[in-house]
């Protein structure tokens, strides 16, 4: 079982919180889509009035978009729970943290033109946490080096 200081729990928790913040922002932001609509007086004539139109993700895509937006929250939650289970219960999580980090990076990369960029801070935080966790585990497995006296 890893010691408490060996897994960067605050970073895993921060990645999960950042995923939740991105989700809540995207679901509640009323101006995700914006544009103009022009109204003609009669068919074939030029437009007389231009009106600015805005819509949220849910208004445009329906409630099915909520499930897509929850994917990064679920992935970061799995990573957070895995590290917690490793620390408190001694569970062996193996590749779970890396799989979650790369899944979240893939999600942010594929959707980077639209919604993915909002999940990038959480994805990078999760990746950094996975790297730190791996380095601490490797440092724990290595035997301590013998220091030689260099000063005489």
C-alpha cells in the first residue's frame, strides 16, 4: 500500500473539480452559439432587420449533450476513486490512472475546436498527477544510493 504522501491526491481531486467546472459552465452558458438572423419583408426582397440570436448547447443539441459532457467528469472521478482505493484500501489499480489521463486528453484533443478546450485544464492536471504518482512509486522501489565522501 502506498503512503499518503506518495499519491498526489490534491491534484487528482483538482482534476475532478476542473472537469465538473467545465461541465457546469458548458451546460449553463447561454451564449455558446451566437449569430444573426435577417428578416425579409416579403419573399425575394433584401433583408430589412438583423437580429442577434444566442443559444446554449442544450437548446441546440438537446439533453443528449449532457451525457457527452459528463464523460470527462466520470473519467476523472474513476481516477480519483482509484487512487483513493489504492491509498485507503490497498487496492491495486495498475493502469487505471494512466488510462483515465489519456482518455481525458483524447477527449480534450478531439473536441478541442468546440468543447474540448474547456476540459483541457482538468486533463493536463490529471496527466501531471499521474506522472507524479508514477515517479514517486518508482522512487519508492529503488534502493537508496550510497553516498561517497567527496570533500576531504
